[in-house]
């Protein structure tokens, strides 16, 4: 339970928020609609960067093979440095010779939240992340449902980096027969292929409809 939730317990116990228009408090919309993005990145090796907002930054994992919808498949996910939230909108080309040089495509985007019905979703997510057993529910344009990132080992005690595994949980969005990276070969943002992004072609449809 968060400090904020604990402090409001008595206030809440005394009120029925279906009947009173007083604020319930403690449920910050911010914490239940956290940003999610996957960027397909054709750098020295093609990979998919999974980014999940936590505490004001995008926690980031490079997934060489990309996500699988098959719950029996564990995909290696290498924890990399936190990225700014604004990075979620980046699609384009990083110059050759620069760090991560190559083409970046916004492959999927949306929001995510904690699994279950935690009173404080952000606290539940933070706890799972710290434990190395990070369960979350995606509400992306393409990927949905329940997933987990499991830490397998760390490089040094406090870095919280190193190797994790990305696994789809069994739910209605699991599908062992569908390979999402083969199914979706264009940007979820601009509709462009990697080649079209590399060439700097314009978006195929308006960003907002
Ligand atoms: Mn990358």
C-alpha cells in the first residue's frame, strides 16, 4: 500500500463515492495510463525496443527477436538505459556512426497498466519491476493483454540491467500461430515500411484521425 493510499484510508472508509461527489483521491489518472511503445530498430543488429513508462522515464529492453504471442516462448530482453518519455514519438533515422545508428520505426504504441486490480497500479508495477518479476497488461494498437518480464541475471548488484525474458501470459490475446513481427511490417504511427522511413518518405495517413 502506498503512503498516500494509507493516509487516505480513514477518509475513504467514511464515504460512499457512488453517492457523494467528494473526490475519492489517491487515484491519479496518470498512474493508470502509463505509456507503452515498441520501436523496431534496424541498427547493427535488427531488434525491437520495448519501453514501459515508470516513474517518469521509459524503462527499456532490447528484444532481438521481438515479442511472441505464444505463451510457451521466452524471448530474451536485454535491459538498456532509461529513455525519456518524448522518445516514444521518435521515428526516423539515426546517422551512421552515431550511437544506435540506423532506422527506427514506431512498431506499436499505447498504454499499459498493472495486472490484477491493485489499488495503486504504479506502486504495484514498481514493486514488480524491482523484484525482477514485472507483470503488466498492454493496451497497444497491436499488442494487448497480459505479459511478464522476468529478470534472469544481473550484471552487478544495483544496476538492475542485464538479461530478462519477455513472456506472453495465457489469455484471450495469446496466439501460438500468429507471429506479430511478420504480421505487422509497417509503422503503427505513420504506416511506413522501414525502407520508406529510411528514405524519409512522408507518413501514409494523418497522425490523428
Ligand atoms: Mn535500439
